[in-house]
C-alpha cells in the first residue's frame, strides 16, 4: 500500500472522532447573500450552467458528449489526473484487477467512503480533497473523476437541479430552511464502461448513510453493482432537471467567488457531523434534531448564538412584512 493511502487512512481515523475539519474556504455559488445553496449535485450553481455561461466561455471549459473521447481523460486545474498522489492511489486500488467493472467499483467505493461528505465549496483540487478527507458533492465527484481518468476510464461531470429542502429531507432540519434557497445544483460523476455511460454519485459516505437510512429515504446507501447507475435515493418529484449532459471539467465552478458566510456552512457541517456519529442511536428525526441543537448550544455557543440571531432577524422580517401589508390595506380602506 502506498504511503499516500496510509497517510489518508490515518487521517480519516483522526477526523472521524466528531466534527472533523470544518469548511473554512467556501464558495457559495448561485446563492443570494445570506442564503445557503448547499450542494446538492448538491453543489451547485444556482442557475443552469447553460444559462449562466456565455457560449464562448462554456465551450472553453465544458464538453458535452454521448461517446468516449480523449478529452474526458485529460486533467485540468482542479481535476489533477496526473498528480503523483492520484496516480499512486489509482494504481494501488486497481492493482491485480483485470476486470474494468471491478476497477470502477473499487474506485467508486473508496471515494464514496473515504471522503466524508460536507456541504460548501472548497477550492481544492482532487489531491487536496483526499488529504483533507472531506468535501462536497462537487469535491467528491472531482476525486472520483480524477481517479477514474488516471486509471484510463473516460469520465466526466453531470449536474442536476434539485429542490434544496427536499433534497436534504427531514435531516435538513426546519431551523435551516430560512438559510437555503429553493433550488440548488447537485454534481455527480459519469463513467464510460462496457459501451455505455453510467452515473456514479459518491456524495454520501457509508457512515453517514448507515446513521440516517432509518430516518429518511435519502439515507439509503448507494451501491454500484458494476452495471447499473449508482444514484442517491431521491424522489423524482424533488429533481427539477437532470439531462445527464457530461462536462469535461467544472473548473469555472471552483473559481466562483464566495458568497455564503463561512459560519453558516460551519453550523450545518457541525450538525451533519453530529448526525453521522449519533443518528443511528435515535428513533426519529425529532429526537436527533433536539440532541443536535443541544450539542450545538453546549459545545459551539458562538455558532448557536449566530443561528438564533439569524432566526430572530427572519422573524422580524416576517413581522415587518405583515405590518406593511396590513398598513397598506388600511390606507386603501380594505380589511385584511
């Protein structure tokens, strides 16, 4: 086993003891100021890429294809296919395997389970994400694509538009609803295997799935059998759009300007880490939610205070709007 893999395994063992490392460098792509448009393939750009980016810019960074091609083996600024770490890990993972299906399965499972899922956008290439041991759906898809390409597989990125609150399900906690936008983008990978493109969503790590699968349908572990799509267990009504277009890279997403306050991302990820460790001991969402916010209050008082402040501000906005509407009705001689 290479020194890179040994280092990463040791690092994950340390980070699994609780909150792991919190995201400090995020990019709130597609978010309005103050809103958390979390990743949902949850990462996410607020509008569809084809509408966001001029054709000349899009053609430079994105390639859509329904066939394998050499460009889907290339590296980019963030998809560092030829870095020594990526080459070493892909080699170690697939050593001794002669079946392409088994190679892809091993790479998918390693990425899914070794990189813990957290929301927010880290401006990290694949190697850096591996070293950190955590990342968003975009970060994890980037690691997966980098390892697959390093192993000789044509692979790329796809983006689906989802309803944010429904994407996260009950464990998104209603106290966060005023912080998230109605819709978000979610990133996943695709690989060309045995003559067809297969969707691979490595977003939810197994530990998170096992702790939440009894609490919401989204928590069901994603399994790749080497033949069929491996996708999150999302209700089709919660998916706004998923045309399956394949992008060569998403560097323009990584290079977006940060908009979402770091503390908002940190609060969400503190709660996610708590759920990952303790969800399996709770019978329902109400129980884990209560325990989670008690934990936040006791162990992260400043973050808890910020959350309360944002909730009070939202309440004040609602009260002011109701007052304004009632005053308008009164001026017009109408009854509310």
